[in-house]
C-alpha cells in the first residue's frame, strides 16, 4: 500500500486525527487545539504543495502519487484540486479556532475535522457518483452537532435527514442510468432522465426553493456556530461537486435548456430567500435565509457559467465564508453575553447601547452578504447582476426584489438595534462597556478583511479562481 | 430457490414493512425490522453470492439489535404480546399500506420494461414496495424510532434495487457504513427523546 499519496495526506490522516480526538474529546481545549493545528497544517500544506506533487526536502526527493486504490476503486486528488482542499481546511481552522469561546458540542473539533476530510473525499472518489453515499455519511455525522444539547431532536433536523437521504438514490441511479450515454443520440430519453435525476438530487441536497422548508426550522434550533459551519462546508463542496458533474458529463452540459433552467431556479431561490428574510422577526432563523440566498446566487452563477458565472462563484468562496463566520460569531457571542436574548426582535431592542461593536458587526456581515460596494462579496455580486440583467430583462426585477427584501430586513434590524423600548427599558440592556478588547479586535479584523477583499479583490480573491482549474472541459483554459 | 418461494418471500417482506407502517408497538416493530432484513437476504441471493448477501443480513440484524437494546435500556419497550385495539389511524395506515403494495405490484412490470430491464419483476416489486413504505413512513411521522425505521426501509428498498444493477465492493462498504450510522443516529434520537421526557 502506497502511503505517499495525496488522499493519504488529506483524507486518511485527518480521519485518523479525528479518531484520535474521540479519545481526548473530554479534554475540550486540547481537542480544539489539535483540530486547529491539524486543519491549519493541512490547509498550508495543500496551499504550498507543488502542483506536480514532486518536491525536494533536505536533499531528498519526494514524489507523491495522486491516486490511492481502495476496494478496487480509486481516491484521486490531483495537483489542481489542492487549492480546493486548502480552502476547505482553512474553513475548518476558522471555525475551530473561535469555537473554543462558545458552548457548542464537545464533539465539534472531532466531527468538524472528520466532516472536512469526508468532503474532500467526495471530490476524490472515483467513480465520483459514489460520493452520494459519503454525503449521506456526512449528514449523519453532522446531526450529532446540529441537535441541541439537552433537547430532543426537532422537526428541522429530522426533515434535514429525510431530505438528504431521499437525494441519495437520485444521484446513484443517475450514474447507473447514464453509463455509456455518450454514444446515445443527443435527444435520447436516457439523457433527459439522467439529467432530471441529477437535478432533483442536487435540489434536495442544496435545499433549493421550494425544498428549503427544513432550513429555517433547523437554524432556529441549532447553534449558529455549528449551523454556519455545516452549511458552509456543504454549499462549498456541493457546488464544486456539481461543477464536476457538468465537467465530466458532456451530455449534461450540452443539454438544451439546462443552464437557463439553473438560472431560473437560482433567481427564484434567491427571490424566496430575500422575500422570506424581509418578513423574519427572529435573527436565529435568518442564517437559513442567508444560506438560501447564497444557494440562489451560486446556482445563478453556474447557470451563467459561459457569461463569467464560474469566476463569480469562485470569487464568492472566501467572502461568503467570512461573512457567515462574522454573523455566526457575533450572534453566538451575543447569546453568550445575554442568554435572555432569544433571537427575537423585541429581545434585541436597544442592543446597540450595550454591545455597539457586536451590533455593528451583525449589520456589516449582512451588508457584505447583500453585496454592498467595497465589501467582500461585491465583486462576485456585481458580475452576476450584470450578467443576469444583460442576458434577459426578466431577471432584473426579480433580482431587485430579492436584494430589496434583504435590504429591508437589514433596515428593520438596524432600527431594532438602535431603538430602545421607552416603556419597559430592560436593565440588562442598559449597561454599556461589556465588550472586551479582544472581542472588539476580532470583530474589527473580520470587518477590515471584508473591506480589503471588496476594495482589492485582485489581491485577496483572484487566487481563488484556481478552484476552477480542475474543470477543464467545462471551463477550458484560455 | 423456486419462483413460488421467492414470491412468498417478497410478500412477507412487504408484510413486515406494512406492520412497521401500521402498528405502533415498538417490540413488534423491531422484530418486523429484523425479519425484513432476513427476507431481503433471501431475496438478494438472486443477484449476490451468499457471502455478500450475508453482509446485508448481519448489518440488518445488528441495526435491529442496536435499536432494540436502546429501547430496552430506556425501559420503554413493552411486551410483544401486549395487544391493543386497532385505532382509526392504524386502519387508515393499513389501507394506505394495501394501496402502496398494489401500486408496487402494478408499477413493477412497466418500470422493468422501460427503465430496469435487467432487474427481475419480483425484485422490482419488493424494492419499489419498500421504497414507497419507507417514504410514506418518513412523511407522516416525527417519532424518532419510526422515522429511522422509515429511513432504513427506504434505504433497504433502494439497496435491493441497486444490487440488481451494479456491484462494487466500495459501494457495499459505504452502504454498510450508512446503515450502521443511521442506526446509531436513531439510537441517539431515542436517547435524547427519553432524556427530554424525563426532565
């Protein structure tokens, strides 16, 4: 067995590490630090590793193989996928390093590392359709984190499990159905069946409108820190997985009407997210709508792949992660400060007087996700708005409505945070100066990063275009 | 194995799924789930070697045992012999079960002709039935045990179908991992449910 392979380093090693963490999970700080250092090292290694997988260290030459054989099948991680791997482990590091502050499950470091390794393996397994079963395993593992402590499993988590399980047969059957389809005529019924199965499977996985009903229920009951991590990893990996489908199956990407259908599904999901967000009165549920909106934008980006959508998708990876991080961090921190705040608007009244930096951070992370100029997601959003509106006039009012819906929610939240209730001033909301220097510093750094990414995208975001390198058929290099 | 015997097995398989859909008696449900896996093992011998089919049997029995032990350690399981009167809900679900069995029986030939020509009609009827029973169970109940039984039934139906289409050791290993993880999650849900009730 050759262990000098990329899958051994970025899949088996972290899985082993997470098994080790099972043994020390009671020592919460130690397991967090092991997960942090492990994730960071794996991210840095993937980032600096040469693309030809060959390097010399201390005068000795090392050549890594990109394929690991297992049960007559292969796990393959090529040099062009290393940037993706680095990004996923970076996310794992970011969520673990700050997770120490919050009362999330003590299994978080163990499971987050295992989830990251499994997501990497979905991008590595050949035939890649088998990844559907790995996704199911990830869902099952993540349920331990998503179920609140000391409470019974709610409807949200059960619907999540059901929805993700139902997606599994669609993806696996599509793989069997389309074997040898390349030789079939272009209008073959098989092609249409295969495409429909794949699209239904992805719609269930990604909770595309109208299959999203479990998302807000799950967000309300789960810890925001856990929810943001699980769904950031899921979104990031599944979009790349969908690109892999489109890259590998010529019949799928050449299917008439596929990309316009994706554009419409993206715009409608985005619209649903924006409109539903505008009506929300609970910030704990809003992360679900943010996920829905991001799903809509990403789907629109893939639908607009020939109009620069791929670049928009790649450029949104890091800013989206940072915005989720900032939102979840701030919300978790507020809940830690004041457990009496249940996330409803009335409980947040006048919070600005007590926690000004946290309040500003909530608003700024939302503005970044809205796509406000000079903030992280603006370059990607601008590309999509321009391409979408340039393609057909139908998208413009719908996109406008979606953005207006989210903007309305932000304005309502700002009003709530700034306005104290004159009739019943809560004594808990009238004591300023609770934020420590360290918390202010962390929130400021993430705001600054978002600003820097928005102002200097060519420095901070262009390296993420490398995420598209493996998809040479879908996005041929110039 | 003769065709008649296999038909009886398929009928028994659907009967076990129907019991799980209709009756709400935990000991009986776990027993039916275990019996369901025995029927699947015997049916899948049509397309798998006894050794590989045996893996599914062992996994299925482990899953059933895991759920049974969780329930019995929670002190919630009642005797298999306890008989309650049929409720209106059970009558309704019984009717639905009959309807679902009829749909799978009627849809299997057309499905075989148009989509799965290499699968036998009997296997298709059994797998389609399990998938439909599982889906209905998942869609109508929120109680952890029944949700997990629904998921396991749904997955078993799909595994039965997929076994007739493709074979891969890796896929078998992943299915095994998914089934065992699902049973663990089911036990986890049940324990949490019991804990929250006792608080």
